[in-house]
C-alpha cells in the first residue's frame, strides 16, 4: 500500500523590535545572562504588562505580507504552564482572537509546479527564557523571556520534506524582506514545531499526527521529517499502532523519541488575560501599515528585470538576499548601468562573499564605490583587469576607486605613441612569434598583445594595443 504524507508547521519567529513585548528591556542577542531583565520579564508578582506597539505593527506586517486577514480586535490569553523558563506559570499568548486570521499563505515551487500553502492564522506571544544545561546544574537565562514572537500556523497542506523546506525558505525570505524578523536560525529566532502524519492513498481522513517540538535548523527539520515518515510507515505496514504524541528529535542519534502524549487545548486552561486590554486597530491604522509594506521578493525580481535590463537569472540571484538586492539597486541607480553592476556583483563580489563568509553589509565596499568603478571602466579611465584587481581591496578596506587609481597611477594608458613604443619593443624581442604569425598562426598576435599589456603593468588600453599589433604585423 502507498502512503501519503501530511505536514503542518507552526513556526515561531522573533520580531525585530528594540525592546521586549511587555517591558522596556533590550532584545539584543548575546548579552550576558540575565542582564536584559526587569521585575516584569522576571515574572515578579505585581508587575503589569504593556503591549509593545512596534511588535503589533510587525505582526500585522507579517500577516499582510502573507495575505492574511487582519483582526480588527485581537486579545491575549493565558496558557497554563509549569516550567522554570516561565516563572509566572502561564505564558501570555493569543488563543481566542489572534492578530492575523486565515486567507493568506506562501506560494512554493515544487517539481510539479507552484503550490499554495495556506496559513491558518498568526498569533503573538511571549518567548520563554532559555535554559542552559551544564555538567552539574542548569541555569535559566531570562534575557530571552518575554521577547516578542509570532507563531505562524499552516494548514496541513505540505506533503513532503522538500515542500516543508521550500515553505520555510520562502517564508523566511518574505519575513526578512519585510523587516519583520532577521530569522537568524543560529540565534534561535526561527523555530518550528513540525506536525506529521501519514495515511493510506485514497483515504480522505488525515492520519494520527506526531508533533516534533522546537526545531531550529532546516537540516534538522528535513532529517526529522524523513525519519518520522519512515517510522510511521514502518509501523503502519507492520501492524504497529500510532498514537498522537509529542516527540523530540535527537540529532546525534538521528531519530525521534517520544516525550509525552499530546496534550489537548483544554489541558492548557486558556483564559483571557485580565491585565491586557484588546488590541483594537482602526481602518486608518491598517491602511497606513499596508501603504508602508515592502515589495515581495517575486515582485522585486520582476521589477529589477524591467528597470535595469538584467537577465531573469541575475535578478533571481540578486533578489535572493534582500541586502544584496538593496546594494545592487543603489549601485545601479548611482551609475545607470545595471547590467555592468550585475556582472561585477555576480562574479567578483559573490566570489568574495563566499570566500570570506561575509554578508554584503559586513564588507567595506559601498554601492557608491562599485558604481564609480563601473563608470571608470565604461569611460575607459581604467581597463577591466585593473578594475578586477581593485575589487578585493575595496571589499576589504573600503574607499573610492577613483582616488585609488589617482594615487597609484593606475589610469589606462591610451596614448598611441607610448603604446607604439611598447609594441615595437615586444615585436623586436619576439621574432619567433612574428614569424609564426606570418606563417598563418594568428594566435601569435594574442601572445604579443599579452606581452604589451604586461610591459604596461596591465594599464594599456587593450583595444588600442590590439589594433596597433595588427597594424604592425601586416
Ligand atoms: P495544536 O494547536 O494542538 O498544536 P492544531 O490543530 O492547531 O493543533 O494544529 C497544529 C498544526 O498541526 C497545524 O499546522 C496543522 O496544520 C497541523 N495538523 C493538524 N492535523 C494534522 C495531521 N493529521 N497531520 C499533520 N499535520 C496536522
Ligand atoms: Mg502545536
Ligand atoms: Zn523586562
């Protein structure tokens, strides 16, 4: 019998706010444990939460980017909870009236064409503190406690680990584009609970699902899904029983392990949080936020092709990372030569990015510098070889190319008399090449041009040299 896979993802994403969800504590990553805390986010009795306006804006922005309906009135609930990472013994979340409702989704590309993964809803909640385990004790770091999160819940529309990857990558790209989150996986800013079940082909009703909690690497999610599908299929075909449960992925063992039977909603004893008033959004507010929405990656690709006349392939690569697209556009606008800027970016700059592991915002080169470099080449102030030599230096140390060219005398030599002298010198020194050219080996001319370029320390105008060499040899 053939089995079909069903996957639904619940993805927690850290919102990019300066302060936490209910207090003024910083959200900066990597601070010393418990430095970014106050009585509020430490859960002291008697403190009161005040919702962070920017967090609401970002949650709504996420919903709009994904095409979800925005709640005009959303509310917060308490979810019962007992664990040291939430000392209040309840987590503030949204159960009854989440900030964004259905209607939206993410379009992914699959081998069978494009597919729409529907979003069920998006809700806001506070993050728990981080528990660090040491050899003989554990420590609770409340810096993460009460950081603002959104949880994006899909319908069970995903049917393979590959589709899950495509969904997560596309979702991540959209949220980074919208500046909702930097979705840094290593910093735990994008974590997913993965729900997975199988059912025999032809059966309508979905199978019993397993939930694997808190996965924060794409590789881990893929491996856990593959393992779990194989485990469930094996059980189904060998007379085993599958129970609804929560499992944990053990990366070192490469397997999932049972944690607990799946709790149901009523186990959480949700009830409205009496300390927080509902979030009521006016039509004007929603319109203002909608007007400020950034372009989606797909729209940006199309616009870049039209506006700069670059190939679709280039636009796809450049728009993949928002920061790269921003850099490209700034440079292309500054010099008006999109295609040339794209060529430099796609070759030399991409190479340096991958060699150094830096992002474009971390390197020292500015879009203005790249624009100036392109202009210097197109005005034939320098040739391509010199320009190529300058790129790593600009990338590493910054600065402007015109100043470097000036300071080092790298300007292109196009003075005919000087170049003629070089050509004569090379021809005199290479009689064999001249002979073989005359004997019909035209490639010998290329060798002579190369020698002239060398003699000029790479600065000669290669076009003029080519012409002069041709003249001299015939
Ligand atoms: P809960 O809130 O208890 O986690 P939900 O019904 O809200 O449960 O579903 C959570 C996630 O599980 C959603 O993404 C949903 O699409 C997915 N899901 C629900 N049923 C199944 C199933 N049978 N197989 C796989 N995923 C499922
Ligand atoms: Mg769940
Ligand atoms: Zn605080």
